[in-house]
C-alpha cells in the first residue's frame, strides 16, 4: 500500500483508466452468471441487468469501504477539505474508475439518450473526484459522498427484482422499506451534510462555488428520484400493466 498509493498520486489519470479497465473485466466475468428468463428475451432488460450487476459490485465494495474509512479515521467527517489517508485516496481512485467505465458502457451501447440523467450524474461525480485525485483536496468529501453507495445496494436490488418480474415477492416488499430507510440515512443525509459543509465554509474553501453548484444539481436530482420512488413503491396500487414490452415502455417501467 505504501508503494501503490504514491504511484497512483503521481499518475491519477492513468490510474483511473486502469481501474476502469478492471471494472470492464468484472463486467465480462459477470456475464457468465445465469440471468432470469424474463431478462433474457428483452434486449434492454438484458443490458440493464449486466449494467446493474457491475454497479452492485461497485456499491458493495465502495459503500463498505467508505464507512470503514470513517470508523477507522473519524477526522474524515470533520476535515473534509484536506484530510485523507492512503486507503481513502485509493477508494476514490477505484470509484472514479467505475464511473468512467459505467459512463462508457451507457454511451457505447447506445443508451445515452434514455440514460441522460445517469450520464449527468456521472459527469458531476467524475469531475469532482478527479479534482480530488489531482489536487489531493476534498478526498474526505469524496469518501463521505460514497456513503450513498450503501443505499445504491438496495436501489440496484430493487431494479433487478423488477427486471426479474418479482415485484410481488416478499423480498421486494421488504427491500422497498429497507431502501427507503437507506435512502434517507445514507443518500439524503449525506448530500445535505456535504451541502451544509460547503455553505458553512464557503468563504475559504477552494473552488467552493463549483462544488456547491455540482451538489445543488445532484440534490435536485436525488429529491426528484425520491419523489418518484415514493410514488412508485408507496403511493400507487400495483398494476398488472407494469409488465410491459418494448424498449420505450421498459425504460419508463424502470424509471419508477
């Protein structure tokens, strides 16, 4: 570790690309696993399942890693601007590689138009994380931002269950409540804490305006998605028409 991280710090760009390629290898390996029948016969569902599988690996890895960094080094929470460790820097480097890989997957497979909100989110995350990697500032902020990956585990699971046509299962019912809890605890709370930190220290933080703007855009996005999540899982009766065919209806189905 003592030799690896200094090398990453010397070449953050190539390091991110290397981790992006590693996630691409993971993507290839996961394709060897069996998939539900409902997924096999729909091209969009098939691509989405593969994409979510890699995202699940990233969320399980980085969500746990981010929480561990804060437990072991509590200063991560208070000194967002300048504190970081080798493990936290490596975490941000690995995660940036994933977001580059995922953005590439969306664009190169022809799903950019239907997934523009994910590309916007990824673009904001990538520029913020790259800034941290190149300047070695706000690394702790990036680590805290990765708390949202704890919620991403249940979000990805929710979508994968929908793809498999298991919305009526007990597992889906339990997960939607766990998802709601983690959304509030790890996604909304994390974003609002980072926003508060920038506002409270706005006068002296480096490029505080750019980071605040990025956070506000993401805050709007997660509030809109939260509304859609509540509407879909708690405010609407489940309809048999949810099982739709065709790319357009499939994307609308998965957007809820």
